[in-house]
C-alpha cells in the first residue's frame, strides 16, 4: 500500500526567497517521522504546505500526495481547492504549534473550545454529547479534575496544561495525521518531558501518524522512529533516529546534537555554533 503521505520534490518560494528547495519525504500510516534543522531551515513552511496554510504569497512546486481514507486513492494536496483542504484539516489531519496561549481563544472556556472542535466536524452532536466527549478528551490528556475545570479560561492553566488542552483538541476527531511543530519548545524541561511522553503514548494508542518538528535532535529522537535533517530548504540526510543520534553522517547533524547544552557542558566554553548562528536561537 502507498504511504499515507508522500512529498515529492516540494518547492516553496516567497518571491525571491526559496524557503523549501525540492524536498522528498514519506510518512507511513502510524509512523512518527521527525523533521529537524536549525531555525529558518524550512521546517514550518513544509508543515504549512502539507496543511494548505501557506497563504497567497507562496509559490509551490512538486507534489504532496495524500492517501484518502475513503477509497485509498491519492490526491495532490497542492492542487486541492481550499474547501477540500478545510474539510481535511481538523478531521483527518490536525496540528499543534509552539505557542499554546496564542492558539487558544482567551475569552472562551477551554471546555467550549474542545467541544467546538468535536461539533465542527461531527454532524449531529448535541451540546451535551459534545460536552461529554470534551471532558473525556481532557481526561485523556491528564487534565486533573476535567469536569470541574471545563468552565475555566486558558489563563487559569499552566503552559504545559494549555499544550495538553491543544493536544486534546487536535486528537478529539481521531485524525490520521498529527503535525506537531515545536510543540514543547516553549515549555520548561520537566514539563517538556511529560508532554513528549503524553504525545508518544497517545500516538501509539491511536496508531496515529505524526510529523514531529523540532530544532532539537535530542527531543526528536525521543519520539520519532525516523528523522529527516533539514538545512536551508533541503534535506541533508534521513535515517533511523537511533542511527542518527549515535552515528550522524553529516557534520551539520552532529552540530545539531552538539548544540544542546547539558548540565555537564563546560560553561566556560562557548556554545557550539550551528551554521554560523548562535545555537539555541529559534
Ligand atoms: N510568509 C513568508 N514570507 C516570506 N518568507 C517566509 C514566510 N514564511 C517563512 N519564510 C522564510 O522561509 C524560511 C524558512 O522558514 P521556516 O519554515 O519558518 O523555518 P523553520 O525551520 O525555523 O520552521 C525562512 O527564511 C523564513 O524567513
Ligand atoms: Mg518553525
């Protein structure tokens, strides 16, 4: 059977800026593919191209073949009308981004926001059914006391909890693909580890395919089985994450690992530099 998604020679330009320069990637049903690279390498643009969210200033080339759930036929997402992409998003493919606060509506209770996700794509839900479904979804991402906290607003939750709420929203309609773009970058290290573990558990439980994007190869290695390394709009190498973590082929890949400061790093040494830019800057 063909891959769930196959990107062939994808190119994305914004005027004279070539953000993505002919990349090819495949993602199988139920697989976690990591996409790693320094800031500005074209990771988010790739994700937005898949989601059909690039905006009118982007010119694209190549193909993004998506295997439809209904009949297994493949469609090129770059050629689909906006209405078809809107139907896919939120139902078959969903996403979570770095900033959980900006992705939530600050003046609507989190319960309503989760319930609306369910209502938007499943016709015929009553409000009460959607509420029950939303509470179950919040419990599944370990929001304590979910039924009581249903009526609370985003600012009443911690950053880690807000990201959990967004994960609940992304998964409530049982998508086939989740695109997670730097989902833990804004969180502190302990919370980051918990959210990664939750994502990995839910991914396995649902047999979900996931494109997991981060500038941090060590983080990607925790969730992805295969990793593609991007730099300046191109893919430098692809491999099993264990292999890449232990035997990176490319000097650049090595530098993405070396750029992660550890408690054991010698603080008197300057941070490793990635491609001339100070490491850790995103
Ligand atoms: N809407 C846009 N208009 C112009 N340039 C853009 C736009 N979006 C992204 N870019 C440029 O494309 C390149 C890749 O960006 P991006 O995919 O966001 O990188 P990252 O790997 O950090 O996610 C960068 O040079 C960025 O400035
Ligand atoms: Mg990005």
